[in-house]
């Protein structure tokens, strides 16, 4: 008859199995590490052992998890939506192990930090920093994948930060400057306030880089009655949600708010300096910030952080069909010939609408070209005309699901060729297919162009529009200002050039 082993011996066997796996070389493919990590974290939860032993093993699993995730994160830059099944599985695997590590640190916070390890008490800020770091990385993966975070992540973030405040360690640096619990928490809040669903995965890189450089210009403050709404975001620690603009939901007196006003002003000052000819490096910015795409990201950050406002129109729930044509080349062809290739059109369901836009859910057709900031044309089943729209956000919960939010720019467009009339253009041979949108007073007092990003440069101020109708029409124009700039298109206001 076999004798059952005591619980403490069984615990040692389980811990030894985890340590033996940790001692083995990492798998060639980082994603192959995710399933064993999940299994060992689950086993650690079920193992009854001393707090200091659990702490040591959890630290080792955290280090392995952090290493694996950092190797896999670059693969999420440039992904198309919706994600493939394989990529989605990797995303979920990363997020699951990060959430498990954070929960284990948080749920055993008092036990871990009450014990001496090699004669030294474990710093509580280290536990809370690692908790916040794991949860912040979980949210970053959601931003790259344009997917909602797992339930409970924001609640855990708020709880960890409140514990840091209660223990007086929110500003204690962990192994180097710039690594305090407050900074990790504040950076996650800033990225969330920037509406990450409105950026492509490439642009998310620049947003995260910018926040890591300049997050100290924002501050967590206590709400007051006379506080301006446009640049403040209310943080509710009892809700599993990101910060909400104070303009949309006024915070109760005494609530915690993130003041983004000084940071938004800094972005605007940096944009002005870049446009005046200063280099990005001199301003402490990444080199990509001076590109058209980078400037577009900075403009949106300044808007989201400093000028958040209420919705102009009420949304109405709907359920009817629409077709969508995606991308400037496809739209140019559509409005040139009033026809398009069958593969260019995709089928969608309108889920809600307002006078200035639609929210749509994908039904059929290829969607690998749709991304935030791109231009699309939408025709509903009840309308004969196409609505020219810009994609404001995109979300995808699984490989079969994709939702987008769009803003209507116009209901008419004229295809044209834009040719530069500047001396510097002789070498560049600048000729672009563009769409001309009509005036729409008082919202849009002048005509505008939809052109590829980077079309308008500082030395290309005089341009010629070539429009084919019954006759060839030539119009010499001058850009007056840039209404919008994304990684795909520019919306440029222009006027006729005075011949004198």
C-alpha cells in the first residue's frame, strides 16, 4: 500500500518541476514558451508553500514572462486587421500570462513583503512596480492588436496604484530612474487618454515613445469645481475602465484626475518648432516625429490630450447593410468611372449612426487594407450616393470580428491629378491622384483635397489641379492649411492662386 506524501513534500516536488523548466534553454520560437508559462503559473497558484519560496519562484516566472513578451511585441507592429488566428492566439497567450503574474503579485502583496529574504525585507515598491508593469504591457498589447483588454485589468491597475499610495512608495524608484510605480501608472493612463484605437500599430510605437519621454509634464491631481474640462480625465478606481474626459462625465469633487494640459501645450509647441525648421533631436523627440506621419501623430495627441470634448450629435442604434470601398486609389477609380472591381467592395452592417458618421461591423469581403486614418466611401442600402469618410477607430475582438467608426467628410468628390508647379518639383516629378471635396459652409468654408500623406511639402506651395470632365480643366491652387494628417492621407484646404 502506497503512503501519501506530506503536503510540504508535494509542494517541493511541484516547485522543483517549475525550477527545472526554468533552468532549461528558452524555446527557439518565443510563442512556444507561453503555454508552459501558463501551466507553471497555474501550478504555483495551487501549490501550498512558504511565502518566501513562492516569492522566489514568482520572480523567476515574471522574468521569463517579461523576456518572452519583449521578443514577441515587435511582431505586432504593422499587423493588419482583423488579426489572423495564429497572431490572435499569441496575443491572448501573452496577455493571459501577464495578467496571471500581476494577479499573483497583487493578491499576495502583504505576504510577500512581510518576509525577510536573505536578511533583507523585500521593497514593496518592487512588487507593485512589477504588477503595474505587467498590466501596462497587457494594455499595450491590446493597443497594438486594436482589441479590448481582458476584464479586470483596469481595476487591478487602479488597485496596485492605490496600494503604492497607501504604502508611501508611489515615487520610489525601482532599479534606476524613471521606474517608479507612479510613472508606470501615469504612462498607461496617458496612452489610454490618447484614444489608441484611432492609431495604427506603427503609430502606437510613436505614441508610446513620446509618452515615455514626456509623461512628467502631465500630473495626477484632485478634481475641483473650477477645473477646466478639456484637458482633464477622470480616473474612477472602482470601475474597470480607462480614464474618461471630464468634458463627457464631470468628476465628483475630490476625485483623482489626470491633468494633460501642460503636456498638450508642449506637443503644440514642439509641432510649431518642427514646422519652423528645428530638428526633432534638438527637441528631444524621436527622428520619426519630423516626418509627415509623425507630425500627424503629434497633432492628434495635442487634440486628444488638450481639446477633448463632448459628442456633437447623439448616436442612434441601427441595423442595416452598407458597402464600403477602401483606400484612396480605389476611391479615385470609383469616382472616375462610377465603377470598381468587385474585390474592392466589402459588405458591412451599420450598428449606429449620427449626422456626422457611422459605426459599422464587417460582414464579408477582405479588410486587410482598412486602418485608422484611411479614407473610405460608404453607400448604405437606402442611399444612392456615396459618403466619403475617414476611419476614426478600429476594434477587433477576434479573427472574425472587425468594427470601425467613421466620420463623414463629404457626399461628393471629384477625382483629379495634382501636379506641383514649384521649381524643386522638376526633380521629384510630383504627380498624385487626389480627390477634391466641395465647400461645406460653415463646417468647411473652403474646398479640400484628399491626398497621400507627404504630398504637401514646405517647398511645394504652388500646385496645379488637372480635372478631366468634358474638357480638361486646369486650376492653379495654393494650400492654405492642413486640416488632417494621418499615416495614409492628408486633408488639405486650398484656394485658387491669385494670378497677380
